[in-house]
C-alpha cells in the first residue's frame, strides 16, 4: 500500500461506493462486491463475503490509510466498495472518509471529485432493536459512547434515550454512570441489548439498577424507557454540594445564572473560563450546551484537581482543563466565542487586553464577562477602555440564617458582586 497516495484523473471515471451493512451483509451488498474491483472492510465483514473476484483489503490496522488507498484506486478508474458495519454516516467510516476528502480535495464539491462517490443506506442496530422491542423511536434522543464520554444528566433528561455503547463504556457501565449521577433513576425501565441480528443476540428488559449487573460487551446498546423516569432539574445554579472547592473559590450559585445570562451562551463554539477556580461556571455552561467546547485555565494544582473531580462527578466531557498561568495559556487556546474571567489578580488588565483581541469583533454577540468583589478590581474595570462596556451591574444577595432566639429569622448579606460585560472594539 503506498505511503502517500497520488490522485490522478483516469480516462474512465472510477467509483467509490460506501455500503452501510447494518446488522448483517445483505444479498444486495454481496452482489455489489462481486462486481467491484476492490473491497475494503473489516475482517469480520470480509469473512462474510465468501469467494469474490474482487481484491479484498482489510481496514485494520489503520483505517485512514486504507481509506486513502481506496480513494486513490477509485481516482485511477477502479470500482471500489467500502463496507461499514451499522450506518456508515452514524459514528462510522463514512465520517472518516468525508473528513479525508475535505482535506485531500479542499476546493472540490462532491460532483467535482475524480471519482463517483455514492453512499448506500442500511438499517442500524438500534433501529432493528426498536422494531424487535416495539419502541417508537421518532422522538427518542440518540447518544453515543463511541470513543468518548457521556453526559449523564442530559441523557436522563430524555423521555426516551438510546445510547450506543463502546469502549471503555459498555451498556452496563453506562447504566452505572447514570445511577451514580441520579440514584433515583435506578428504578427506571430500560433495555440492554447486544449483538443484534446475530446468533449471540441478547435483549433484556429490566430496571436501570439491574442493568448495572448485566455482562455485556462493547457492541451493546442501552435504551432508557419513559416508565419510571424522574424529573431532572436544569443544571443551573447547582448547590454547593455538587462541587469540590477550595476556600471561597466557588462562584456563588445565585451569581452563576446571571453570569451565564450575560455570556449569552452559544449552542456551539468555544468558551474560555479563565481563572476557573472550581470550574463551576464553565461546568454549568458545558452542561447547558453540550456542543460548546469549554476551555478552563487554572494555575493552582489543588484547584485543578477539584475541577477534574467536579467534571467527572457531573459527567462533563466537553470541558478541557489547562493547568498553568492564564497569560501563558491563552496563545494556545482555540479562538473563543465567549470569555468568562473569574480571576487574574495583578495581571487582570493584560488578560483583558489579550482576551478581547481574540474575540471576533464582527460577531455582535461576542462578549467577555468578568466578576469582581474588591474595590480595586471594580475601579480597574470601571476605568477600563480596552473594550466596549455593554453592561455593568452589582448583585446584593442575602440568605436566610438560623433562627434567632428560636423564633425569628433574618437575611444575612453576602459580599456584593460586580459583573462587567465587554465586547471588542471594531
């Protein structure tokens, strides 16, 4: 197999056909492979083909290199078949292939490729499972643990949730993560299944707690059913007991919703949480917007340990922690859509200058939000001219204390919090 594929337009245009084999290889796919010059597939799918005139290529051990070679053969005029288990475009080889195509032919549309590219659909394992179990999945929410972590609270919020397992999270391990996130969910009805449409197929109807003790592998699926579902609160202003934190390095639970409101969280993009402390603001943002990539920066090791523990406890996979000085870390962070500054000390003005310079001034919603308690920080922010101050507000919060003389209660004031919102100058 060539190390560096060379693409050339042949006189006769080749084809690259991607077949989603679903849960088993159909007669249609077998016939198509017989008519192909080359077939690329996993060892398991290749063994299902039997005798064929095509040259067979195993996708292992490097699927990306194999796909590059398949593209080269198609560009040279060959008819190439690529077989994928399940649905090639749902956490399958199709997404890898399209990524390679965008990098190899960055300026070409699909019709302009040096070969004809065709995708052929096939039923997925979860579709087959839903038909076997009589589950209407048109309103179900789909999740996947293929080579990534999960968000337990978001899964538990779904009325019906279908979760593809993988490594290291099998369906029973996912069930355990969900029960740990909300012990009340242990009585919820669910289905755990594996090896759908094979001789080793198993489908088990049980409670989520019982699913924790099932023995299943990475080809398993967990389905949460509506029966027994518990109301899951919006992860906004979470109580202090949800977090590990050091001293007072925790943004007040009543302040967090105001900060997140000022940030006008986007549905995707990048949020910086600078001087993250316990990570509470960034973690709640990540829970509220699962496609938002949160990058938290904190220089103190003990606080970093707390952020990691909090992210694991809350089941937040979309937060990346950068341990170190804020000014040193910022040049290596991806460009942000929003920025929250919860710390900075003596370097605050330099942090604001560099952070605002990274925001897109053409985006009307691009903003940097910073909180302050001390008079010195408030004075600096009041006089700061490096950005346009859109909002400045202060919050006076008082909370009820223990009864006085066993009969009376009163509200004890907390430190006044000042919140400033800046946008970059055009």
